[in-house]
């Protein structure tokens, strides 16, 4: 039951009104999220550091301290509220307090000069009362805030708010999205010998003429579109234009009627730069080492993060979270996982595994990293930066700590060397331990020719982890977490199977092979579901399998690949992922890349060209041939993502900081809309359009090591197929 229903008998209406032009009274859009608190969460409402807050009985309640000097010293608020200049607004709410007080309710700019066009006082009593404040905005600012100011109290009290509403403005939530040309192409381009298709959004029910225009505007190829029809995931009615037969290198645009696509290249060298940049992502996100201008350029250079230099408390001597253990560990190094400064074993191990596997698939490529030119191939040097961290996370008994991150959530922007939060080591888990067993075994096999001593270290850690996981098969990471993601997983039979496959591949011992219990399915793999990786591990050493087991492996991989190939062809856009439930997941772009990886494995096992072509065509989706005409890779395409959720790639918040580095993969459409920016701007979105390039949208626009490792693997494959 809501606060309003419980207390209706006690309500008294009080109206504080600022004049608003009657002619503008048509504005009715709701601008705040979660104004009723009926779900038990206070997100996205915040409160000042001086003021603790919580949802209690369907109300947002704040403990207002005594002794603050200014009204804004104690506040409750919500950010990202749009204000349109000259438009009327209405702020209404119900309030009750443990003593009679006066508070101020405002809508204002959230930064300098803090213009406050909507403001009014509310006389709050111990009986709940409703309030309404109206006014006309004198600013146009899409990221303003609604706030309640309680500072300056002489005695402490508790204030509870409910039914908060802020309506006004004529621009609908999310605005009117400009998706650019309806002719959607891979904005990077196409390989001369690969598939070349575009998607055209049109209501036409008959084929349309298309023209391939060179740099001078001359049509060098023509044809007709194929009517695909309605595309379920985007809601678009589309045609397909196929110009695969054109092989000549150059810069082109595709024209359909008066509509012209973004420019793109046809080139054998198409993916070489992206291959390098997608791998450079990992050096950019290293922890514990200075990122030097000579490798990344001045804009991206920074001091070492979490190296124990003030204000950092550092990762060299980290205590456990309360109740987790009674010791401290040196867990320096590794990669920052995503938009925050956390380091997670299950994500990092998968990312390291994909870099090592990319080396096995496509060989090395020269990187701008400090270790370049040493005895290790560069890509294995980069993977080792994470491997060394993973080994440090292992206890002497073989168990591995699940993660390390800040004790509390930090805000944006925040460069890693400026992070003053205490760091905490979180408990060991069976999943993390088995991840180290799997990637340690892969390390042992692949690094052996280059560094036998390190390979032996990896194998020793892997075997120790394997034994420890068998002794402790049910130690799970908790589902709740503060300061970092939980990465919880209560099913580890898949991790046991993956680790067993990798240990068999590294040692040849048949006892490990008997414990491989999973195979590839259409769910593919992720940090949580690793069972499919067992087949991919065995595929690398398939000559060690008997003829029947080898045949079964090929059939499993190609059977899954055939399903993905069918899903790609059934859709209007070149995505091999077609969710059975009609919903895109968090990190959907990585799901696309990992699905393409499976298609590439099918090609590697069979040399059937359709698998190779489908894997390469999947890059079209990531690079602009999608429902949003959006390249999800920074720096690649005319309409590329550039405001991903990241603590120090935060130019959108601070012009002194850079945009994400080229080659950074955004999370992509996510039907869940788990962040306030997505909830406010993407209401009612079709699944394939549930994305916004905004730093605040961590649910659709974050980056992550295991997403970029998937992109790096796929671009290495695409680049290698042309050599």
C-alpha cells in the first residue's frame, strides 16, 4: 500500500504557485523516475553526503542533520531532468516530517551558474501534506535536476517524500532521435572478397533501385533491393541491397533514391587498424603502471592507478572486506574491468583467454606497449599483464579471490590515480578458482615455447586451483555488492567442464577429458556460462581426440553455427543473435561478437566459406548496419559511439578528459534499461533500439574487458582471412 493510500484521510492541499503562461499549459510529460517508491528502491534519487536516505514504507525518507549552514548542505535530488526554455513546469509531492519544518523544492541547472527557474517553499508538518509548485523555465538545459533542500536545521529530523512528480516541456522523453540515413552500411567498410550488404529502412513493398557511388559521385554498380519486410527486433520495415560482386578498392556511398548512406571503404587492409586499436584498449586500462604518451598520445597518458601513491590506498597491500578473511594481499596490476576501477577474476580470465586464443587463431600483431619487441608475441605480453594479476589473486591453498574493488561506489569522472577510496579484497569463490584453472592451463600450453618457466608457473597454479575447487565446490559470490559489480554465479558445473578441457589440452591426461561434461549450445558463452568454452578448448587440440569424438565436436560446433547463420539471415540487420525471448541483454554487442567467434570456429573446423562470410558480416552490425545507424566502436564510422560509461574516458562530463580511445566497444542495446538515463530516454524502445550514447547509461553504453576481447578476436579473424 502506498503512503498516499494509507494517509489519505490526513492530507491537506497546500499550493505555492509562480505564474506560468496559460497558453503553454499543454505540456504534460513526466520528467522524474520512480516518484512513488513503490518498488522499494530509491534509485535514481540521491542524497547529500551529510544526509542518509532510504525507502521506508513506500516513501523516500532522509535523516536531516542539525548544524549545517546552507540550504544545499542537506539535499535529496534527481539528476538528468530536462528543462526547456520558456516552457511551464509543475512540481508536486507529498511530504511529512518528524517536526514542523520549512524546506525548499527546486528545479535548477545541476552545474554553474546553477540557475534555478522553478523554486518554492513548503511548510512540512507531522501530518502529510501535498504541495504543488509551478513556474516557467528560463534556461534550456537537458541535464538539470529536481531537488529538495533541507540544510540549515537547528535540530535533526526525518523528512519523508512520496508521489513526486515533475511535468512539463514539449520534447518527449528521449527527444526526437535523429537516426541519419535510412541506408545502413558498415561505416568502416567491406573486404573485397567478403559479403557486401546494406539494409534500407523503407515502407516500400516492391524492390527499389540502388546505386554504388564512388568518391566522385559516379555510379560504379547498380541493382535492386530485395524486400525483407518487417524486422521484429527493430520494428523497421526493411530491404536488403547486395553489392557483393563489386570488389574494387575505394571509398563509396550507397544511394537508394534520394537517400545516401554514410561513406565506407572497400579494402583488403580494412580491419588492420581496428585489430590494433581493439587490443590497445587493454594497455589503456592497465592498473598499476603509468600509461605513457609515447604509446597512447598525450591526451590518454596518465599516472599509474592504485599503485599506493596518495590519494590512492593502492592494491599492493589490500585487506579483505569485513568478514571475508584476516589477511592482506598484493593484488597489483591487471586490467580495470569496465567503467569503474574494479578488477574481477571471472571477467578478466575470459578476456585474457580470448586474447590468447586470438593469437592461436590469427597470430600476432605489433602493439604499442612497453613490452613490445621482447621474447613474447605482443598480444601474449598484453594478456600476461592480466595473467600475473590473476595469479596474485590465488591463495596458497589454491582458492582464488573473486574480485577487488573500491569499498564504496565512486562518481564520474575519476581518474584512477585520484581514487581515494579504500580497496577491498572479496572472498574466494569456486567460479573464480576454476577460471584460473582454465586460463592457467591455456597459458601453460601457449606460452611454453616462449617462456617455459612462466608456463610451468601457470600450470602449477591451474592444477592447484583444480584441486582446490574440488575440495570447495560450492563457494559462491554473493548476489549483492557495494562499490563494484557482484558477478555472482551459483552454477559452476560449466566452469568445472571448461577447466577440465583446458587442463586436458595442456597436459594430455585423459582423466581430465572424462570430466568434460558440457558442449557448445546456441547460448554460446559468457563470464557466467562457460560450458561452451570446453568445446572451443578441445577444438584447438582436436588431433588429440579420437575420430568419433572429433566428429562429434565438429557436428556440435557446426550445428550451433548453422542456427546462428539462420538467425543472421532471418533478420533485417546483420546480427547473428536473435534472442528467443525478444529481449537484448546487457552487453549485447559482445554477444554478437562472441556469436561471430563461433561462426569463425565452424569455418576453422570445416573451411566452408559461408561460416567465414557470416562471421565477417557480423561486423557490419557492430559498425553501423543496425537499427540505429550507429557504430558501437569508438573512432570507427561517421556515427560512432564516443560517450561510453567510464571513469576517466569522460569527456562528456569534463572537457579536459578524453573520449574513449579508438577501438572501444560499447555495450549496445539492452532491453532491461537498468540505468536512469536509459529509463528516461528509451521508454518503449524496440529491443534493437534500446541504446543511447550517454556516459550515464551504464546499462547500454559501458565498456568491459571481456567485450573488447571479443571484438579484438573477431577483428583479428577478419584481418587474417584477407592475408
